[in-house]
C-alpha cells in the first residue's frame, strides 16, 4: 500500500518565495538610526543592573547543536537573577518538569539570550552571550532567592546588552487588564496539555491535569 504524502504546509509554500540572503533583507528596510546601533553595549552598566534587580521574569532563548531553537520562561522574586559583576549573570534553576531543555542546549552550544521584563513596566532588556551550567556550591549558596540553593545555575558571560523601547509591550497591551482576554476564552494550560497527550494517555481528563498542576504549585514549587 502506497502511503499518502503529508499535506503541504503554508510554510512549504511561503518558503519558496522567502528572502534569499542578507543583502535582499536589507533592501526591504531602511538602515537603523545611530542611537539604535550605538546603544548596544558589552557590559552591564548601572541602569541595566538596577533594572535586572527589579525584574521578576526573564525569557531564556537557546538552541541545540543542530540549531533547533527554544525559548523558556523563568520567574522569581525581583532580583532573583544575580549580577555577579558587569559581565556576568547567574540564574538559579528552579526545579520544573526535569526535561532540562534549556540546560541541555547551553551545555551543547555554550550560548544563550535573555529578555528581562518588569511587571507593569513597558521596558525590556536584552542580554546575549556565552553561557554555561554551573553546580559550583560557592555560587549556588548565593542564589537563594527562590528559598534554597538550586541544583544548578545558568551563568552568562555578557557580550551584548540592549534596552528595547516600549513599543512591543504597548502594542500588545501586556499590562492593560481592560484589554486582556477573558480567562475562559483561550484554552487553559490543562486543555493544551490534554490535546497533546490524549492520543498517548487514554482516560486522561482536564480535571486530572488541573489537579496535578495545583499539586505542583503547592508541593513542588522550588
């Protein structure tokens, strides 16, 4: 029996007319302004240090050796990311699902990118650089913002620091409750999980997943 070929995706069609190279991409846009170029620096100046100290949420981007990308959130009390010096940050790893996607990527490639956010503020700060996963007990003993020393920490050697303007967060109305989607409008995390697992875990229900999520928050938050 000859199997049917997989359906053609929108990406497959659109990629045929994709921008072919960097020169062609630059033709689509004007050159960046002088400020946009020069406000990227290679160290954590005082203002960036203070912003990181108020941040309770950071997105971490990474990729594995094959180039497969990943972006994951990390949260904690304001200042949970430690600024060790003007070129070094340390992010304590809170126990999660133990897939270790980000940590494995960093071990494989030694690179990571960070995007810091502050609740209620439309500013964000991008920090990129070399990275490693450390289990040095002297470092971990300093990183107790989440209640106890973590099992490991992501250490980033700063190469690029860039402060983004507020446009993206303003356009997304991120901190405007009157424009937020109603809680029952979008699928919950439990509903998304069920849609991913229903084919492989017979009998699983939304209620079972929600109970597991509640227990994870109550008993396994680290």
